[in-house]
C-alpha cells in the first residue's frame, strides 16, 4: 500500500462525519461545549432607558445651557422605577441602572451639580441623551447573538444568561475510548522489569481529546494476544464509544494485532500508512459505526497523529466550525536539510523577534523522545520534498495548546 498524503488521510477520517445529537445543559455546564442552534435573545437589554451614571434625570432641552436650577421631585434606584411624569423644571435623583422616568432623556452627573435641599443647580451644560443607556443598547428581543457551531466561552454563557436562557442546546460530547497494546507496558509508579517500559501515551492522547471536547474512556492496556485485542475492540463498542484510539499494534509486525483483530470482525482498514514523519504507521477503520484510529506506539508519533487526526475528528463530531489546525507563519531559527517524500512535523520552540515568530526545531527529532515534546511550543511543518532551508527561511507551524 502506497504512502497516503496527510491531507488525503484526514479527508478519509472526516468523510461522512456529522455532528452528534444535541442535548440541553445548564449554563454552568455550557463553557467549552458547542452550540447546536442559533441562540436568540428572549428579552431586550436594557429593557428601558436607564442611567449610566449617578446624577439627575432631566429633560435635555433644559440643560443645553448652564447654570440652571431644578426642583428635585424624587429618587430612582435600580429596580425601583419612578411613578410619574417629570415636567420641565423638575429633576429626579437617579442612580446607575435606574430607569429614566417619562419626561426625561438625559442624566447630568452629580459632579456637575450643586444640591441644596429640594433644589439642584446644574453647573455645566449637558448634551441631550448624555449618560443614558437606551433600551436595546446591548441587544433586542429576537436578536441572534450566538450562532450554531460556536464553542462557548464563559463570556458567551454570560451573554446567554443575560438573554434569559437557563439551559443551552449543545452537541453531545464524543466518547473516545483509548486502549494500549503491548506486553512490555506497565503503568506509571510501577518498577519496570526486564524489557518493560512505563506506559505514557494515554495521558497525552486523553489531554488532546479532552481539549477538543471529548469524554474519555480508558480501556487500559491489552496484552499481545489476538483474542484480547478482539475483546478490546468489542469492549469499545459495548461502552458506546464514538471513537476508539489504539496506541501501538497498528503496523504489520508479528505482535501488531489491531489489523488482524479488525479482520476478525470483518473490517478492512481504509489506510494504514501515511506520508508523514513521525506517524507513518497510522491506521483508520470503521467498526460498526465506531471510528478506529490505530496510532503508532512511539509516544511522539502517537501525539502528532492524535493532534492532526483525532482532534479534527472530535471537533467535527461536536459541530465546531474550526475543524483543522491552522498554520501560522514564521521563520526558521536554524538550518534544515532537504526533506524526503514524507511531510514532517518537527518539535520546535517559539520566540518573537522583531515582530516575527521564530521557530527553532530541536536537533534530535527521534519519535521516542518526550523531553523535546514537553519543551516544544509548536510543530514546524515541512512539505514533502522541501529543499534545504537556511535559518531565516519562511516556515509554517502548528501551535501546541493542549
């Protein structure tokens, strides 16, 4: 099977993917979720003209010139409207948020007045409409202010609350099951025996999936036996996973059993070799409606594949607009040799110099090394067959924000 370009592989992973069904959640649970419907205001904000400052509500025509005196006929606080019309020559003491009474259209701030009992003198002319928040200044009933497909922030949820929504329609979170394969794997905190290694992939893969909006189901580690691998696939289906991620075992070695297990279930992978580095031996298949991403066992390879394929898949399942990672422009911080037939994703640091991002790839890009991955700010992307590039050459990179 020929190496599949990254863009073609991603297109196959995302082919036919639709957002999951929607559900309603309380406002407190909505940040990070994706809105499943346009959201319109159920009220007008503010519902009436209100004061933006502490001062005196008057008729604007009466304060076009100053000084001018008024008789104070009452007081208005937020939530306590005034009960009658205000006539020329009258003023009402008003506090921030108070509803302007009929007959007034302007607020003179208290710093520009002198109060003496039931009289107040306006010392400075004030334009009509000054210091007033008019009805509907923020939004009006029926206005659509949050659009379908938006990943909600805390600011968005505050707006939804002000629009008088107690619950919000959002797409269901995808359930992502993660399972590792390999007799050599032991959990963190365990003293590895001869030939054993501490399993770390689940933590980075789960972080990427959660950041993209998924729920995680950790199915643990499977031994290198076909029957156990088949049981792992079936277990993922039984728990209702929308996506199964396998770490390791996706290639074609004697102990790579994900493909034989899929064959046992009557499934042929859509692909299993990609023209990328790291991450060449990645596999994708459909099993009873569940999408299966078979990632390499090397931790950096697994991470890069999850970033490029799992995260976009989750985003599309959650109904987001921003499916794929965006490429940011910068310049290289060191010389790079010519690239081969595989698109390369190089761990690199970022620094801003003279108003431009400088991305400096680490000298050693071995896919087993986690120290450079933890220290990286981005992945520099090199096209297939890219020529040698000296420091200062333009480059594209994907920021790491998981």
